[in-house]
């Protein structure tokens, strides 16, 4: 029984040591843990938006708003971490950014045509 307890304590210590080491590495890289966590979540959302941008050429206005909102979150999260962390995701980021710019221009053009008609 005491051997099992000793093994459990050692495993718990190892887990906390690994977490501490990861936090230390993040801080040594000049980042906040919150920013790093946001980056991880944004990276997952980047994959979803990348697929969405590839599949849908014409989005409804509601889909455009959702896309723009989620893309803004991703851009903020990626801005808070060093570029070296997301070099592999650059092509996806660039594609999402391109679609983001297209939607912004389309919405701007639509707003201007509505204003000129009034």
C-alpha cells in the first residue's frame, strides 16, 4: 500500500514539475501563459476558418460577421506570440487574412452603395 502511495506521489510531483518547466519555458520566451493559451485556442480556430474560407465563396451576411469576429480573435492571439511559433501555420493564416480582407472590402462596398442610394 505504501509503495502505491509513493508511486502516486512521485507521479504527481513529475506532473507538477513538467507543468512548472513548461511555464518557465513560456516565460523565458518572453510570453505570458495566458497569451500562449490563447494562441493554442486560436490555432485550433485557424484550422476551422481555413477550411471555411476554402469551402465557401459567398457567405451570408451573418456568416461574414461570424467569420470576421473569429478572425479578429485569431489575429490578436497570433500578434501576442513570436512569429517563430506559428511559421508552419503561415499559409493558413495568410489564406484566412485574405478572405478577411475580401469580406471587409465587400461589406464596405455594400455599405457605400446603400449610403449613395439614400
